[in-house]
C-alpha cells in the first residue's frame, strides 16, 4: 500500500512537472506570437500609408486632368458662342440694310402714287366736264330726234324694247330648237346604249327560255340508252330532227335546244315516243321522227283551222291556214303569237263594227297580220312585209294585203283597215300581263319624265307620281324666281309633249320654296 501511495505521489509530481513545462512553453509561444503580430501590424500600417500616398497623388492627377478638360470645354463653348454672335450681328446688319432699302422704295412709291393721284384727279375733272358737255349734246340731239320722229323718249324706248324682245324670242326659239335636236340625238344614243345593255344582260335568259324544251325521263338509265353505243343514237336523233340534244348532270331530264320551235316540238314528240316504247336505235329513230313530223303537221293544221273557226273567217288558203297554225309555237315578248292574233282579230272586228265597216274583213286582216312570223326563221326581212307577200301569193284581197304589210307603218296605209289592224295589234300587246316589256316600258317612261325635268337649269329634284300622270319639280329658290317657275312649268310640259309618246295628259307642278332662318340668342 505504501508503494501505491508512493507511486501516486510520484505520479502527481510528474504531472506537476509536465504542467509547468507546458505553461512555460505556452507563455513563450504567446510572447513570440505577440511579437509577430506587432511586426505585422507595423508592416500593414506602413503599407497603408504608402498606398494612401499613392491614391492621394492619383486623385490629384485626376483632378488636374478634369480641371484642364473643363477649361478646354469652356473655351470651346465660348468660341462657338462668339461665332454665333458674330453671325447674328452680320444677319442683323444685312436685315437692317434691307429694311432701309425697302423704306426708301416705299417712300419713292408713295411719292409716285401721290403724283398719279393728282394726275387722276385732274383727268377725272376733265372727264366730268366732257361728260357734262356730251350729255348736253345728247339732250339736244334727243330733242331734235323727237321733233323729227314724232316720238317721245318713252315711246322710242318701248319700241326699242319690243324689237329687242322679239329678237330675243327669235334667238331663244332658235336656241331651243338646237337644244331639242341635241337632246333628241343624245336620247337616241342613250336609248341605243340602254337597249344594247339590256340585250347583253337578258339575251341569255330569254334565249334559254324560248329555244329549249326539257323532257322528263323515267330514270337516269334512259340517258345512256338515248346516247347509245358510241353516241350513235343521239347523233341519229339530231340528224333526223335538226336539233341539239343536251344531256348533262340534270337528274332524269334531257334538254332539246333549237331556235326553230317546230323542229323542237317534233324532236320532243319523237323522244317521248321512243322513251315510252323503249326501242331506241337508228332505224327506229328515223321511223318515229317521220311519224312525229306527220303528227305535228296535223296539229298545226288543226290549230289553224280552230283559229279560223273561232274568229269566224272562211275561205282562207290551206297554206295560210298551215302557217297560221305554226304561230301556235311562236312567242313574241312572252306572248303566244297565235293567241295574240285571235285576240287582235276580235278587237279589230269590234272597232270596225263601231265604225260601220266590214267586221269580217277586219277580223280576217287582224288574224293574218302576223302570219309572216311563221317564216322569219327561214326568210329574211320584216314579218309585216313577209306576211303581205304571203297574203298576196295565196289570193287575199288588196285591202288585206295592205293592212298586213302596213300594220307597222313600213308601207303606206291605203285604206282605213290598216290603222285599225295596227291599233288592234297595239291594244292586244298593251293588255296588262300580255307582254313582258310592259313593266319595263312603264319604268322607262317614268325615268324619261324625270330626265326631261332634270335637264332644265335650276331644277333640284323631280318626281314622277300618280303612275306618271304628274311631274313634281322642285327648284332652287335662289336660281328660279316666281315668274321663272311659271315659265319652267310650261317649258317642261312642252318638252314632254315633243319628246315622249304617252296616253292621256301629264300635269307638271313646279314647287319653289323660300325659307328665312334666324337664331334667337
């Protein structure tokens, strides 16, 4: 146990020795570190001083550079201002010289104007003296003339005014004739242009409507049978009838196109029979077409005979009867020509009966007046002249021939029958709904009325009212006086009478309105 204690004490002593040496070593290290830190601090301070001196010197150099640059800029700006001031001074001096020159010129001009003013006053005084002298001479000469002529001044003035008014009326009448002629020529040109435009716009529709027939088919399969192998059936139909067969995408329908209505009807009848029979080949086609021609010809004769019986006309040549029946397939302005001829015959007969003329002869002439339209596809010329030649050829009387040929005034009327036929033709065509151009002509008449009124000076607006029975013309009040308004109404009415053809009468009313406006503030 003592040994243990001894070892313990020995350990404690050794620990104390070790602690002491350690503390001594730490003190020395701290002293060395403190000495090193002091050296580093001194060195840093020395470096900081050196760097501060360098920065101070650099700042001084930069400040000097900035000062030099600022001085150079100030001197340059000062030089530029001096140059600008010198230029302004030069410009001001130049303007001052210009103003002085202008002032001198104005002074010289003022002197010249004063001199001219004085001369003008002197001349005016001399002229006034001469005018007084001339007036005295004129009065003296007038007194002598009145004494010689035996007329006073007022009487001579009225005579002169009357002569001037007569001359002015003569000149105005001549000018009016020139203007009317120019207006007529212009109207003719415009009418031709309007007609040509209408033909261009409407010809396609009208031709398509009047030159084709549409045939319904039981099925689209029938189109192939009509065409045939390599198109031989359709070629045979077209060759036999003289028409064009149009087969397109229209379902269950084919179109027959031809200007000749008889051929078109023959083709339609033949195709209907071929379709119903079902046997379609070139040999059968020719046979059916021949039969269709016979049937159509019989239908034409029957239509002509029925028309003669309906009108009560007898003894007409068979060829004329046939031509009359052909009018069943002719249309004029959407009006069937055969029906139009029958209607005109009744109208003409009624007028002849009222006049105490031969009613049957009047009906006969009116029934045959459009007979030439049956051959206008084959013979060149006016249908009236063609009809007259046909009537003469087939034994009609001279009165009938002249009435047919003269119903459009292409030849001179020799009897009262010709104007009766002409009137009946016009009445039948003018019936509401009879012809397609009735509405177009009505609208054109209204437009023509308004155009005539607008052609006068001072007209602001114009309106055709009461179905063209009245014209209301609104004028500019600062251009047309109350007296001129009366003359304008008369002139418009006279121009309408000269330029237009219309039934009944047209009232022309000129409206002139003056308004005074003031603001109340």
